[in-house]
C-alpha cells in the first residue's frame, strides 16, 4: 500500500491567508488520495473557510495556533518568543514526527530560522539553502541558494551543488543534471573572490556533473539544470525573473491594445499567448524547498494563491516518496 | 558656434567589426553635424568598408592601428604589450586631447583596464564603474556598476551613487534622480555585509536623493532612477535582462505560431508587438559609459550592430556638452 504523506500547512502565512491557503489545501486533498494535511492556525478562522468546501474529512485535520508571525518581526526573536505561532507549532509537528513536511507562505526569515532551530540540519550539512525551480525555455532549472545564506563560503556552495543535484535527479527526474556556477564570464579565471575559490572545488567533485560557469544570460535559455550561487545573487535572479516577466507582459498587453488592428489580433492570439506566458510563470512550479533539514520545509511566495499552495503540497509527495533527505544525508556524509 | 565633439571609434572591436562599426559611424556622421569621428584600426579594411557609403569626409578620419586585442587575452597584459592595438591607440588620442571620447565594442576587460591605465581617473574617484542605461516600463534607469569592479567596497558604492546621479540628471535629464541600492528586502537591516555597510553611508549623503533599498523585482518597473550595486550583481542583472527578454520573445513567437487562429492574430498584432518589444531592448539605449575617467570611454555590447554604434557615438555628444566629467570632479572632490 502506498504511504500516506502528511503535510503541515501554515494556514496563517502570506498575503491571502487563511482564505487561499485553505482553498489550496482542499484542492490538494481532492486531487491526490495519498496526501493528508494538517492545517495549523486559528481554528475558528480555518473552520469558517472550510465550511465552503466538500472534501475527505479523514485526510484534513486542524491543529490550533493562536499567534501569527508577521513579515515585520525579526525572525530569530519571533521564533523564540511566539511558541504558539502557526510556524512554530507546525515545525514542531515535523520535528516530533507527526508530519513529514511543512508548507508556508509566511515570513521567509521565520521559516528559514525556524526550520534550522526547530527541525535542525541533516548531519554534515553546513547551511540549508532555499532552492526554487525556475522556468526556462527548455523546462525548469533549480536555483540554489535563492535567499537563505547571504555571504556564504565556498564550502557551502559546494554542498548546494550536491544537494541540488540530488533534488533535480530524483524529484524532477533529470538524469545526471548539469551543474553550473553563476559567473560574469565563461572563463575559469573570471569572477569575484567567492566564485574563484568555489570553481576549482566544484571542478574536483567527482559526484556531480559540473559544467563550469554560467552567465545570467544563459539561465532562461536552460544553460544548466542546477544553478549554484550565493543567496544575494540568487535572490536577485529570482526576483528579476518575476519583475521582468510581469513588466514585459504588461508592456505587451498595452502594446496590443494600441491599435484597432492589434486589438483584433490580440483577441485571436490570446489563448496561445496565455498558455505561453503560463509556462514561464514561476508560481506554476510550487514552492522552494529548504534543502538539508531533518524534514521537509517548503516556502511558497507570500502572494501565493490556492494554485501555488496546492502545487507546493503535492510537491512534498515526490520529495518524501523519493527519500530525498536520506539521499542527501548519504551524499554529504560519504562524499565530503 | 556649437562645439564639434570628437569621438575615437574602435573599428576593430566586437563581433561585427569592422563592417557594422564603420556603418554605424557613417550613420552617426550623417545624422548629426556637430560630430567628428576618428576611426581607429586597420586602414585598408576601414577604407574598403567606407567605399560603400557617402558622407561628409571632413568629419571622418582614420588613424591606423595594426594590432587587435581579442576577448581571450588577459586585459592588463594586452594593454601593456599591444601598443599598436586599436584600443591603445584610440585611448591615447583621448589622453592627448585629440579626441573627447572613445567608443568600443571590443574586449570589456581591455577597455576598462586601458581606460584607467592610459586615460586615468578623475582626482578623488576610487573606482570607475561601468554604467549602462536599462529599459523599464517608465523609461530608463542607470545600472551602476554593471561589471567594472568586482568585490567593491562601501566607499566605492557611495561614489557610484554620486556619479550615477550626475549622469542621470545631466545626460538623461531626470531632475533629482531617485537613488536606490539593490537589496534582498526593503528593510534597512536586510542585506549582505556590503549592503549593510553601504546603506547608512548613502543615507547620510545630503547631495543625492537616496530612497533606500530596491528589490530586483522593482527594477523593470522603474522603482529607482539610479540602481547602485556591486559589479557582480550588476552584471547578473544586465545579462538576465538580455537573456530573459530574448527567451520570452522566443516563447511568445513560437506560442503565436501554435494554432491557425493565433497565427492570424499574430499577423495583425505584429507591428504593435514589435514596437513594444523594441522599447524594452537594451541596445536601443547606446553603450555604457565608464564613469569617473579623465575623458569619456563608452563600451558597447560585443554583438553591437550599426544602430548601437551610432547611438553610442551620439550619446557622447550630450556627455561632453553637459560637461559631465567637470561636474563629477566637483561633486567628488567638494563633497567627499
């Protein structure tokens, strides 16, 4: 019998909580039978939202949490003080083995800090990176680290490369994924101090398929499967993806409305255009896992709607089924 | 009488030299009467190209240079050894006052190193940044530094902000330009070590309009006029702009060709779409000036066609007419 995967979901996190979070949870439950969700947050508010839907009640439960950590709070302080917050309560469910994974659209800082402090790192992992999938013209690439560890060291980046390879191979299904380091030129001697120090270390890793440097220009063209970079750079890449995508789409829409001729053209081409742009929308690919923890933590965008929540919950299935953490653990400990 | 601006152009630099360089030069000469160009490079090759065009011969001359510096050569070595290269010969024309500006689509490293070694920095300027204009939905922003000084210090970034302000105000004509530092969150306490150190210094500058942090997401939406960042980050931003733009346009084109209905739509909306995408094409905005040198050096993209060369040459006019270097000099020395 297939194992039931249990996901704790932060019902209070993000701009659209609890409405869209509860909706996405119900959608996930209704789409997959091998999933069980524990909604963590203010019970009354969650029940009010749940009353709008029909779903398999056996696979959806609520754990009450009266506090909420906001984006404005300092993460470490918030995690230490707000023991009754949805994030802390949910992370404890994972720690205690009552859930396999945690999904939150709440404060990134609190989720990252809480994940490390409460669940803890896999033995040997120095820094757990945040690793979202980003769309390319060939499919998707994994961007690692996109915001968890600013001012990381070379040894951290090497671990990011290894953990990212495991994820791409076993969750996304890319055999022997191509690993590249973000650089400002293709040659080995190019780069800043961190990249120059990391490059030869990656070159010496026999357990990953390191293809060298990747310039940012090649990322959207699918130049590598695992894109390794320091968190500041990764965050800039991820956010520019969002910003440039929305700016261009806005420009195109207003451009198409500029003449009568183009308006008719727009009407005819709308379905095809919509499909195209959807394939380049990062939110289609679920949330970003925090790799290297003793449990799965998935951070989704603060503006997540039900679709992102649903995708993030379903993403946990593959992660757990493929025993990614067990694989990472073996990888990091044996091959360091 | 209006002053004639003299621009030395590297006829041998870039993927399309000398053909497109010569073509762009002739176009610039034919468009503006207050410009004089000295084409620097292999005389015979330049003359062969020039024979295809008609133009005012009084305003176009050739200075022979037999050597060419390639992208593969180590910049410092190349500048020191290849005294007869088009880059070194042209930079000496600027140094000796025979030209006001230098435009090159050749090796970025050689142009940056050569600019500093041969022309030299304005007194007080610690590091000259490369500062291209990038398109936004509101117009353009200046990205400074996009590749000249990796691993820069906080004091360098403060100077980038000041020089960038002068440029945006007097060349682009934005009154009291909004200056922001690229960051991974909007709050003052966010960031890596460099940004945390630079932020309060910028906040204390009374001579610039510092508006705080900008997340990469807001850059294409025109969130600031002067975008300050370290060269590695700036290079990633610039190249991702290019890569994401071309990837999305490719996606959209193939999306529009996917059904008969959308094909007809595409035909009708093509002129409007083309106009829209053109406004988001970085090459429309000329080259990137290297700010803070005792003379103007403009680096254009290695793949520049005649349009970029023409725009880069014409851009020199405003720079010289507005006495940007004199303004930078006063700004840096008086207000440090």
